[in-house]
C-alpha cells in the first residue's frame, strides 16, 4: 500500500519534471526541471532496491552533468527561444503526434508481459541485501564485467581529452 | 571505272542467260525447264518456303532481255553519266536493280518473287530520285514508290489468299493444283486474280495507277530506258504470264484486264499527242504499249504479249537512249518546241531514232509490225466483244504513229527553233552510239521470230509452247487470209498516222481551228493529262495530309510529346523535391535518423513478438 | 508490490517525452537535455527489469550507460561552445552548412 503511494508520488514528480523540460522556453528552467526529474528517478531506483544506482544518479547526473550544463548556459548567455517562423510547418504538432504514436506502440508491446516465466536470475532482493548492493556491484564489476569496466575508463579518458581539445581557444 | 565493272557484270550475266537459252534450244520442249534449289528459307510447320530458281522458256526470254538490253544501257551510261559526281552510286543502283529484276524473274515461288518485286520498286525510287538535289526528282521518286505501294498492297492481299487456299507459294505446285481447287470463273479465283492484276497494274502503270510513270522521267535517260521501258514495267506482264493457269480459270477477270488494258492504251496515247517534252511523250507511249500487252493477256494471248514485250523492249529502249542522246546533244534541253532540224548535226542518232519510231509505229518489216499485228489479230478473233478491242487497238496504232512521228519531225526536221551559236549541238561519243545501233538492229530483225505467214514461222511461239500455248497459229488458211487483210489494214492506218503527223507538223495544217471552243477544251484536257493528278491531289493527297496533321496535333503533340516531356519534367521535379531533404539543418537529419531508428525497432518488435 | 508494468509505463512516458523534445525544441542545449531524458527513461526500464528478473545485470548496464552519457554530454557541450564562438547563436535552425 505504502509502496504504491510512494511509487505514484515519485512517478508524478518525475513526469511533471519531464514535461517541464520539454515545454519551458527558458533553458535554465529546463535544466532545473531535469534535476527534479533526476531526483524523482533516484527515488524510484531506491524503491527498486538499486541503492548504488540511485546514489550515483544523484551524484553524477543530477549534480555533475547538470552543473556542466549550467556552466555552458551561463558561458554562452543563452536567452529564451525567440518566436521565429518554424521551417517545417506544424513542427510541434507533428512531433507530438509522432511521439504519441511511438508511445502507443511501446505500450502495446510492453503490456501483459508474463514476467514470472522468465525469472532465471539468482539475485533475489534478499540475497542482494544479504551481501550488500554496492559490494555486489563492485564484485561483479571486477569479475564478470571487467572488460566493459576498463573500457569505460578509456572512454572517459578520451572524453576528457576531447572536451579539453574542443573547448580550447585558438592560440594566437 | 565503276561503269566498266558494272557493264562487265551485265555482260557475264548476259552470256550465262544466252548459254541457258541455247541449251534450251537443243533440248526437246518438255525438257526446257531448269530448277535450282538453293536453301530452305522459311520452314513453318507444313508451309515450306524455299529460295530457289526456276528457268523455263518464259523466264529465259525475260533474263535475255534484262541482261542484254541492260548491258547496252550500262555501256551507254558510262558515257552519259561521265561528268556526274555520283556516277559510282548510279552504277551501284543500276546493278542492284538488275539483280532485283533477275530475282523477280527467276524466282520459283511467289514470296521470293515478291522480294524481287519490292526491290525493283526500291531501286526505281532510288534511281528516279537520283539527282536528289532537284526537289522535283525527289517528289517523283516518292510518287513512284507510293503509287507502287498501292499495287504492292493488293499483291500482298493476293499472297495471303494464295497462302490460305493453296498452302504453298511455289509456282509449279500452284499451277498444278489450281484447276482442282477452283471452279472455273468462281468468285474466289476471280478475286485472287483481280488482286494479282492490281499488283501488276501498280508496277506496270495501268490506269488508274499510271500517274507515277510520266513523273519518273526526272531520272536520267538510261534509267528511263532500262526501268521504264524494258524491264520493271514489264514485271506486271511477267506476273500474269507466269500465272496464266490461274488466270485462265478466271475469264471475268481476264475480260476486266483486257478492258483496262485497252482503256489505258487509248488514254495514254491521247495524252501523248500533245506533250512537248521528249521523255514525256515516250513515257506515255510506254503506258500505251503496256496497255497493248495487258490487252493481249486479257484475251488469253500470253505468248503474243511476251512477243510484244520483247520487241517493245528493243525499240523503246532505243527511243529512250536516243532521246538521251538528243538531250545530251542539245545540252540538257528537253522541250521539243525548242528543237528542230538537228538531223544534220547528229545523223547517227537521228537514223537510229527513226528506225525505232518506224518499229513502234508498226511498219513492215520492222519488229513492232509483227508483234502489234499479232495482238490485233488475236483480239479480232478471240470472242464476240473482241471487235471493240480490235478497234481500240487499231485506233491506238493511228495515235501511236502520229505522236511518234510528230516527235521525230519536230525534233529532227523542220525549222531550227534554237539559236545555233548558243547551243553547240554535238554528236554523242561512240560508246553511246554503239548501243543505239545494236538496239536498232534488233528492232529491225526482232520481229522475224514470229512470222505468221510462213508455216513454221512462229519460232517464238514454238519456243514458249512448253509453257504457253501460242495463239498465233497458222493452221487454218482462211485465218491466214483474214490475217493478211488485217495486216494491211493496220499498216495502212500506221502510214495514215505518219501522214497526218507530217501534215500538222511540217505543213502546219490544223485539225481544229484556233478559235474552236471544242478544240481548245479538248486540247487543254489532253495537255493537262485529263487532270488526273489534280483529281488525285484533291481526293487523296489533301485528305491524307489533313488527317496526318490532325493526328499530329492531337496525338503526337498532346499525348506522346507530353508524356515524353512530362517524364523529363517529372524526374526533374522529383529531383528538386528530393533535394530539399538535404537542407543542411542538423535537426532535420537528427529527426530523420530518429524516425528511421524507430521504424527499424518497430519492425523488429513486430517480427519477434508473438502478440501481433 | 508495484507491478512491473507501472515502471515500464513510466519509462515509456519519459522516453517519449524526450523524443518529442528532440523533435520540437530549437535550442541545442535543450535538445541535449532531452536526449539525457530519453536515456534516463531507458535506465529506468533496465533497472526495473533487473529487479523483477532477480538479476544484477540491469544495474550494471545502467552504470555503464551513465558513464557513456557523461562523456557524451561533455563532448556535446564542448561542440556547442564552439558553435557559439563561431556564430554568436545556438539556434539549430541556423546551423545549415551541411547543405548540398
């Protein structure tokens, strides 16, 4: 009962935040809305017994990445979007229609999935809590998912260098 | 150089034909046939059409004429066309024509003959329009080909009928089975023969398909001699003679043929009375003589028709070559009103020309006398209506001698209607004179192969008797008396014609006074060729042009051009529209990628989901 | 116990909202933000599936997705900064040098 209420509350928060991201004209407000959305998502992750992911969501997404966005917005002095003439007529309407269509298909596909048939994994929530979520993730990262883990390192390394190179001012 | 090569080829062909002819003479009449099978051409189920040759006395005579007279004309042309830049093309066409004519004559089945038939029509077109810079020559060539086409169309229909009825195109098979498959004078056989005759009429220029022959005089004179006197126009006669078995089963058609022949005879001769161009007079003369030949076929005297064909080839070719010599002497002038008294300048030409004129008028003992007389005699005794034909033929004799000698007198005798110092009248070179003399010789002796008075004198008919039954027979004596009487009658009429020509041309006497309305009307009718060309233009040419124009505007421009151009425009606009996709805006590209990705995912979902 | 469909429903909503935002919005920054939104929708789906299938794979994949998202956001924003330096505007409708 309580979990259902919690879920619906978090869901509403997330959805409102997402809608605001899409709808608000001022980019700054969009960033803030997205932060709210991330926070809602973090709560949802918690309810799904993914504590590590939830915390990482807040630390990385909600703060680090969003701060990056804020810095860039301030750097380039972004204003509200002007009401100029749209190039494709009814662009907004077409976009919404297309989105609704995709939504419809997704719903049709994802409903009525009989999940209980496919449960094969061993990591039940009790088991996870026994070992500890973070510890388990750490263990798995360094054993089963070692290669992707190292690749991630390289990827981030490349990303840093790329960002520095791209953001550099031309030397005189 | 090319002329000598071409003439040599003709000479070799002539020698070969001569050898075949002599081998025929040595054999008995039943053996006088030579069949050569070359190869299978169109095997189609039960229908087998081959390429093969058949030579019997009739085709032997034809090949002799084609190669012999052709050889003379080739020699003549070497000098006549000497200064022409396209002389090579000329000899190519001439030889091609000879090949086609021989193919026509030697073919052993209808289809192969039709190939030769069409080919001679083509060569005629090419040679008439030889001087293609002259618009009148091109028009004449087109006219010849198109009018020929009408005849060929009828020939084709006849071919279809033959195929349906006989199932084969072979001449000997058809002749053999004709009497079994047809009832005498039934509608079918008459229809078939009628269509064959129309085909022949197109090629041999009988009324009403005669209009192309006078215009065909635009071509060089040797061409007129070869094609329009000796060979191509006789292809129609050959067709009739070759199928005489078929035609003898269709008496109604034969009557029709005789009628058309005699009508053309009189019609053309009347026009020739008032023409002023040398070659036009000779052209209408050819039409008239062809009428004689068709008349002979129509009354069943096929051997006589062949006889007249042969003699006509001699003297008409002679006359045309002589005319060419005159034109050459007068430096291109063809109007006889601008000539006169040139006999002293070109004695050899005038001598041979007069011989030819005597021959065509039917003066004893030259060739034309015997052949024409044979026709008249056959006409007289054929059947009840025959008197009319005989009378028409006789009147034709009068007109023939009149217009021929009008020509002779106006050109060679009388006052000089040209300025002597301006036109340098010169005799032709020997190589042009030699063929004239050869043809003149044959014009004299050529008729002596069928002399009815002497028993056994019909050598010609006997030669052909394996194929045709000769009609000039010497069996009964009272026929002989009748024949002699008729002979003298026709001779007298011919001399009367010459006398009348002398009166009007040299003594300047006139038949109709200048102010006579009837005379003037008649004169202009004749001079304008009975306005036939104008009538054709009104009934046929203008409506056709109108319809063609209509179709052009309606279909060609609006539909076909529109669709073709429209396709081009469509592609262009499609390209332009598609180009606008590449607008350079990143958003568009991103959205397109998104759209594509979503589509792919959907496809995967639908394929792998059990739900749908 | 909240059934799986609810989480998936929410995940679809987030994804589609992000999709609409990408198509509709004209400012580059906001488009990148909406892309992040789409990724988060997918993350939610991963984690919820992982939870309901008693598997840790979902969480681990989300871990990697977040790393990738961070790198990509950094590079993307660097590019945006460069564009701004070049033409004083970040309006996507004016970036059209890729024209034919």
